[in-house]
């Protein structure tokens, strides 16, 4: 029963975040402007993954500890075509008043050592259940299509047991991350050039 209530709270929170992202897309469509979000995915951490993370943090493996110490039990990923779209979506969420932003981490301007790039927002919102456990946190990841493809490869590597040549693959992924970042910047430059050409 506790596990069911736990999942219901986070499923509801994910739907609220998805609704906020959907409203951004609707406003842009009504205004007849470029839609920043290409697609949205979501997930709730598995019990196994949650337990592993709690152990790494030196915390007890309980639902209560998970809710208190983990920000990414529920995750929503908004994937955009261009890097400037990432920041536009983040700005809309930060100023929209629908979500309480607790923390912002910009791994695009300051990538992780692995090469990982994405913009993260940790948000908190009510689940409508009332009581002390009403509010939960959701991690929103906002990134480009290219960054998302890289992140999926990286995730596959890190969660595949018994993977050989891990160090070599990690080096290849780091090089690929730099190439992707360069391509994202170039795509952004070309997009601006096309947009500016319309007004000449």
C-alpha cells in the first residue's frame, strides 16, 4: 500500500510537469512561433535504482529516506531542437509560476567530466493528497536532440552489467560529446542566419 501511494504521488507530479510543458507548446502554437519542445519523456526510478542510490549516499533503503534525500525519483525530459530552445523552455518554467524551482544546474555551460550536457531544474509541487507528504520533487532535464541521443548511449553504458572496454568507450563518448556540442552551436548559428535572412 505504501509503495502504491508513493508511486501515485510521483505519477501525479509528473503529469503536472507535463501539463506545464504542454502549455508552453500551446502558447507558442497560438502565437504562430517556432515550438521549442520536440518531445517529452518521463520515468519514475525503479526500486532497484532507488535503493542503489540511497546506498551510495549512505542512507537507509526506505520510502521515507528516498522522499527526503533524492531529487530525481521522478524525472521528466524535455527535448528541444536547438540550444536556445533549451534556455527558452527553462525561462518559461522559471517565470510561469506553476512550479516551485528549488535548484538549477546548467551542465551545458559547465558539462560533467563525462561530457554529459543538459540543463536540470529541480521543482517541488503538491500532489493534492494533503498532509506532511503532500509535496514531492521532480527533476526536469532539458536538452537538445543530439544531447539526448548522447545521454541515452551513456545511460546504456553505465547500466549494462559486465560491459567490456569501459574506459575506451568512455573516451569515445567524451569525444562524441564535444563533437555534438560543436554541431549544436553550428546548427544554432545557421538557424540565426536563416532567421535574419528573412528580414533582408
